[in-house]
């Protein structure tokens, strides 16, 4: 809100200079004056400025309207723009307003339509437009993260990793007349989300209006998203012959948990390959049947778990066609564990955003709300990428001057140390007292220096938003 006021002030000052070219305006250095205003907000609220800039770049009104005209098949634009709908839904998704009706009442003076026309537009939003919206924001923000070198450490060097999973939207309220006599909860639909774990961006969304459909029913749409050289990680619900053979036909790779219904034509001997943090790892060569009747060779990685899963499973089998020279059995087992990164993203959408709006009973409107939540997550992930070290620094193993053990590799984006400082391997040790407090907080913004009461304290667990707070900053001199 403060940034909006500042931008309005800048606009009116610039307009006053153009409309009233009095003599007294000529002596003002406008570039210096405006830069001072922006510099003030950058110093006092840097995260807000970065969030606003990321939203303006990813959700430009002209780009959204052009994208809608390109991907819509039967919808058209007359009075209500698609960019206005995204802005309105963004207010609801961010929990600034409790419902779409409340958000409309707050801005009804700026919209040239009625509330009925707005709901009619929402209830008929095409799923293809929602999928294009998520893909549009990912394409706009991916170069930004790469330019900042804020990507995560690569899961598999030389390959683009994709993690896919489904999310069934929660049951909505029975506001529609057709749902009032239903005993079961009305499910508005579900969506498959494809995550890029290196950039932490939702790059694809495959919406489905049938809330009771399984993920494997969207196999053809999944294969259309697969590109050569990619590695797709998925749960056992995606372990089907059409999907595996489709990935192989696209010259891509898969790391998918073996489903019991997936037949194995032949299998070799299990050989011990090592151990992970969860159990012993074994490997065997298998032959799988393709959908066209032919066969394909694969590797089957078996993990004998130290502790059973919550379903009571004592072992876990993973199928992959990655060559052994690229990733051994232990590396494949660790790669599959990264599938929970997408589950963490779904949890973030539930805690921080309102991606599943209970008042929207129509599947098209509910899927649009979930798509807008994914775009908001992409913006948040871009802001987080600007607040963390580079991948090369996070993978380094240096020693802290206050400890004797090497540091642990930092793989989480929830860390706040400076890119030029190491991270202390101990979570309880404090760094040695610096010669002066001012030297210890060098490199921090002025308002952070004044507000940090305990600069040397090791940061506690991050806040739910993942953006931390001034009291959780690392020591920029010793890295503790």
C-alpha cells in the first residue's frame, strides 16, 4: 500500500511538471528526486519492492490480455478484461478478501460490469486459459531467477528435472442448486502440477474438471509436456505402460515408483549397491512391456526401509531408465526423495494462500483460483530466490572460524546468510566476538542494523512465509 502511494505521488509530480511548466520546476533534478523516493522504499521495505516488481513483470495486464486472446476458444472480451479477473482473484487468493463477492464490492467502482456478469465470466473460464496463465508466469520469471543466479543446486547435473503430482481440490460449499441434495462433498476438480525443482517454479498445470478422475487419465496431456533430455519424477499412480513408453519415445527419462499393477516381463538378480539414510539399496535389471506390445529395458531400484511407511510398506521399488553411468542406484533413490518438494509446495499453497476457494462451486472457477495461487507461488519463489546465496555458494563446504567441522551443504531456500559468507556447521555455537559491532553487521541495510538486537545469534526456524525476519539473519562476518 505504501509503494502504491509512492508511485501515485511520482505520477502526479511528473504530471504537474508537464502540465504546469513554471519557472520554479526547471531547477528540480527529477531523476535525483525520484531515485531518492524509490531508494527510501528499497532500504526500508526491500521485500515489498521486489514483490511488486516481480508481480508487475509476471502479471502485466497487456500480456495477460494478449495471452487470453491467443488461448481462448469460445470466450471473448467485451467489457471485462481477463487481467482484471486475475487481479480480482489475486486479492481473494492472497486472503486480502474472504470471497469473490467481497473483493468485487471493494472495487466495484472500477469495474464496468455487474457481479452477475463477473460470476458468469469466472464460471466459464476455459481450463486451457488457466494452464496458459501458469505457463506464462513461469516463462516470464525463469530468466529472472537465472539472471540472479538464485536457482537451487541441480538435482542431476546435465538434466532438467521435472516433478509431477496431482492435487484434488477440496470440497466446496453447496451453493449451487444441483449440489444441495448431494450427500457427498462436491469436488470441483483436480489439477496436475509440474514443478521445476531447480528454479522452484510451477512450470505446467494440467487442469481437469472431473474431481473424481485419476491422474493416469491425463496421460496424453502429460506426454505432450515432456521434452527431450528431461527427467520426470512421479509417484506410483503414474506408473503405467502408456506413460513410461511415452516418456521413452520423447527421448526423456523417468524415475517413478513401481506400481504393483505394472507387469514385469523378466527380472535379473538383486544386487546390493549401498545405503541411503532410509535403508539398504539394491538394484536389478528388468524388462517392461510397452503399450504397443514391444518391450523396453529398465532398472529397478529396491530400498529396504529401516522403518515402515505409514501404509506399512517395508520396501520401496523405483523404476528408471537413467543409465548407470549417469546416476547409480543410491543417486536414483535420493533423486526420488526430492518428489516431496512438490508436496511441500502444496502445503505452502494451503498455509499461505487460499488456492482452494470454498465458495466457488463451478469447476472452471475453482480451477482458475488454483491457477492464480500457482502464479502467486511463482512470484513468491522469485522473491525468495533474490534473498538467498547462489547455487555455487550453497554447495560449498567451508569451515567457520568458530568450529572445527565442515559446514553442511545448504539445499533449502529458507536460508538468509550473505552469498559471500559460509554457514556455521553448528546450530548452537555462537561466533567469536568481533572487534566492533559495526564491523560485524557490515553489509546489512541500515534499518536491519538498528533493529537486530542479537546479531550473532544463530537463526531460528524460518517464518511460515519463508522470508525470515531481521532477527534471523546470519552473522555476515563469521557466517554463524
